[in-house]
C-alpha cells in the first residue's frame, strides 16, 4: 500500500519576512503540503495561514506558549512536535523546505 506524500515546510521566520513570503508562495503552489510552524513562525497564526488551501498546519506547543498564543483553530498541535515532524519527513515527504 502506497503512503500519501506531502511537500513539507518548516517555517521558523515571522510574517512579512522575505523568507516567509517565499515559503508561503511555494506552499500555495503545492497541491498537498504540510507546514510546520516553530519559533517565530507561530506568529503566522495571526496572519491567516490556516486559509491556505491544500495545506495542513502544525504548530509547536512550546513556541505557542512562549509567545502566549492561544488561537489554535484549524491547527494541529502534536504532543511531540519534533517527533511528528521527523516522522513526516521520513515517511511521507515528497519535497522538504526549510525557512
């Protein structure tokens, strides 16, 4: 049985960063992507990132707490963010991008 593959993005830059803009443009062009938000990347939850079509959004619990972000609508917050990220990369990755 074939496993589904994704374009996987690790986004650590804040909104309005040139690197973030490139990441989001690539993700928007992908038909099947997962975006992992870590560090200052969790601030994208205030910019409407969850409205990207064809994207699943994941956020790091510790980074959300460190920045007092409680809005988690349409966002998956895994118990172990980095283990989930690594498993996704190893098992389901078509292309991997880091920003």
